[in-house]
C-alpha cells in the first residue's frame, strides 16, 4: 500500500510540475497591433460593432464610446466622441483592450491621434488584431476638476 501511495504521489507531483511549466501568459504580436486605423486603409471598411453612451452624474449623455471593427483588416479600435468640445481643465481618452492577452492601447499611444484636449471632440486608439476567436472591448473616460465619467462597451 505504501508503494502504491508513493507512486501516486510521485505521479501527481510530476504532473503538477509539468503543468506549471507549460502555462505561460504572453502577449500576442500581430502586424496590425499598434498601427493607426488609417494604416492599409483599414478605417475604410470600419463599422461600429458595439457602443455605449458616456453619462455625467445627472445621467445625461455627454458623449459616446465606440468599438470599431475593420472587416478588411480584421482589427478593432476604440473611439470616443464628446457631444461638445472639451473645455479647459478637462480631457477625454479611449482605450482598446484585447481580451485574449490584455494588450491595450489608448488614444495617446503611438498610432492613436492623441487624447481629447480643450477645443476637441474625439480621439481614436491604435488597432489590435481581432479575428475570431479573439475579442476586444472599448473603454472611454472624460475627466478633470475632480470628476471622472467612464463607460465600457461589450466585447466583439
């Protein structure tokens, strides 16, 4: 009985060691990751797959967050559009996140067009490759003077 228990214990221990060695988180790298939606004309085939309204503390719509998808390039990116130009002391930004590996870009990342600052109304992020089974979601926020309003889209 002791010999069987020792063998079972050894097999379980070895299995756990091998299992742990095989599990490693890594970010995917695709040629479209981090590129502007204008790269290879990806934006020309873009549609909005998911969107949500950005609301203030009074539940009034102040903007929209969109998850854009290019059917030609199989890429996704985020866009935030404010209903009115941002005023001094406030900013807006969007982020795209790929669910499979957590790769994330904001409007301020290389390939985006920069966060929304005073006098502007929108910005977009660089792209992430988003061909099934990959999915991504968009996040947007409007902030300044102690306020932060944010919204997430569903995944596509």
